[in-house]
């Protein structure tokens, strides 16, 4: 397994690049989130990689951060999601945006990615819910309920019969420094309009 690749960037043709490492030119497929942060051709580059071995090809995927690679690997574990779709997801949103979409169970955000329909987005959200937090320890991305007063507001809304997705959605519209009582009232008001 090739886990990391360091060398000179020879070619940049989205979504593929060529890296010269020790005299060997490696073709590497990268998401656009990585592509945009690559140096100019002729410069040194280092990527974390994932090698996919299929019956008809060996394909090397490259990522600028460990979090991108971890998210890519979690996406591959989902039934019906291949490498192309996983690359499309990471090209269409950052890892932090993906984590936020999973936390808020925001299928609409995922359907904006080309090739992701409503059913696929819902499956992604369901399957990634518990797995993404474990896969991204480096990012420190909070995939759990908010802290402090916000957590109390969410818990109160859940106790009143709203599901977690509705509660977190209502919380998004509130100012971050709102008090618990005032936050619950404002959240209930916005939920009653929906």
C-alpha cells in the first residue's frame, strides 16, 4: 500500500496530476479541494494517498490532508459509493462542510454535489452519522451536540418531541450567545412556522 507520496509536480490536469518521485511518474487522482492548494508545476509536493486495486486498474488517489483521506475512506465504505462519487463529494465541499452536513443531517447540502441525488444523500448521512466522528480525530471537528446553552436548547427541543435534526436546524438560526430560555422560545417560534 502506498500511504504517502513526495516528489516534484510534473503535470496538473484536473482531476489528475503526475508526481515524479525517484524518477517514476505517478498518476494521482485528487479532489478539487486538494487540486486548488497544489504548488506550481516543477515544485515539490507531498500528498497522503490511497491505492485502490481493481480487477482492471490500480488507481492512486491523493489528498492534501489526513482528514480528506480519512473522509474519502469512510465514503468508500458506504454501499453504492465508489471512488468517483467520493472524489466528487470532496471536490464539492470541504471535510468541515461534510461533517457539518452530517451533524445537521442536511441532505440538501449534499444534493448540490454533482452526481448525488436525494436518496444517495440520505444514505450518506445515515451511514456517516457515527463513523465520521471516529474517522476525523485530527480535525477536531465537532460532530456532537453543541456545548453550553446551545446544548440545553437542543435537549429541551428534543424533550418537547422534536427530533435532533429539527432541533439542530432551529439552533442554526439562533445567535450563538443567546440565553437558554430566550433560545427555546425563538426556536419554538421558528419551528412552528416550518
